C-alpha cells in the first residue's frame, strides 16, 4: 500500500510540474482551454490519477484527496492567471490594429445638398407651421369622390376629362391636387382647422419648359368661426413676405375654382414683373356640407401653389425639366 501511496503522490506532483510548464507556454485561449480539459476535465489526467484511490487503505485516502485538491486549486489558479494574461494581450493587439491616427488628413466625402424642390417645401412648411398650421398628408391614389365630388366639382368640369386626369383600371385615379387631403382631414377633425398639405400630384400635361406630368403642390386650409377673405389676404401676404424675404406688392385677380367662392389668382410683383404664384378663395359652402360642417356657423379659406413654380422663381431656373434630370452639374449650383 505504501508503494501505491507514493506512486499517487509522485503522479500528482508530476502532473503539477507538467501543467505549470504547459500553461506557461500556451499562446492562445483555445490552446489554454484544451489544456484545462486535458488536466481537469472529467476524463483528464487528474481524474485518471484519482481513480487509483480505490486501491488505497481508507486511512491513506484523505492524504491523497487533500493533495489532489491542492494540485487542482493550483492548476485552476495558473489557468485563470494565464487566461487573464492572454485576454489582455488579445485586447492590446486589437487596440493596436484598430488605432486611428488622428494626425492623418481626413478622407474627403462630398456633402450632399438639399434638392431645390425639397428646399422650397421645407421653407413653406416652416412658414405655415410658424403661423399655427399642422402638416397633413394623404394618399396619392384617390377616388373620384375625394378628388372631385366632395370638392364640389361638377360632372362636366374639364378636370374630369381623360386629357387632364390619370384614371386607373379600377376606377380610381392619381390625385390631380392635394385638396383631397383637406376633405379627409375635415372628415376626422372638428373645427377649428388649420392645415398645410404638401405632396406630389399628377396631370396629363404635355411636358415642356413650364409643365410636368408629375409635380408638387402645397395647399393650406383654415376653417373657423368668422374667417373672412381678409384673413386669407393677410395670411398670403405674410407667407409671400417670408418666402421672398421682403414685402412685395400682391395682386388678387378674380378667378374660378369649384371648391372656393369667391376665388382669386394671386400675382406677385417680382423684379419689375407680375408673376402668378398661387390660387385661393373662400371655401364653398357645399364643401363644408360634404364633410358635415355647418356653413352657417363656420367659414374658411383655402390656397394652393405649385412648388416647382416657386423654385423656378427663387432659384432662377429657366426650365422645369432641370429639377427632374438629376444632373449633378446643375444641382450643385443651387
């Protein structure tokens, strides 16, 4: 029995010495994990040595058990220490590999620019939001009801003609103005109402220097008790002042729109010339009735303009097709 006891003690001591050298020599975490399994795993060397305890006298087993625990704790400590060293080395290598030399000149990346149409839309929305308006949007594919009927457009109105409107096979159409947004908004909100509705619209126009089949509109709507045409004129005067950056003479010319009565075209005197910039009017009572508002209690006004027209004036663009050509040589000038 003494020989077996001595053999187990020698094996445990040899295991300790071998493990110290092996652990110190590994250079990767994977190799360290393999060593741990080799020495301390269920089928590792320490477990193999301890199987010989069954042949010892009962009095000798505590001695070998205590020695085995010392060897195990020593190995675990060495493995943990080496693991921390390797982790630190790995982090240092990663930091060295990812170090950014801030003294080097930066890599130039050309900055993008806001498209002139988006710039006009953002500018106009900021102006009207500053006046207390809320932005409202709606679908670009509309029904005849929202695009025409609810806006008091007669069946024989030219806007319903196939030459002006893109009709779809299912009977719907691509909206010809953003006015349907006003109807949808009023159906779901009680007065007072003050909204600005920007968006893309579609018409069967022949594309030339001043017309496009797809363009953008911004419309405003105000509904409340006691609103008059004077309120409309004051609102548009302030809008034009902020949009152009100065007080400009305005001219209101009588016009016709099925959803407003009376209606007017608005001209601005810009650089010595009168420019037509938007249409407006007092909301027709039939439109108020269509959304359930009492025209005897509420009145309002609406106005709308083409974004492209303002962009052409403000940026001095001679051809509307330029804003859709995506020519960077042109866009970078604005």
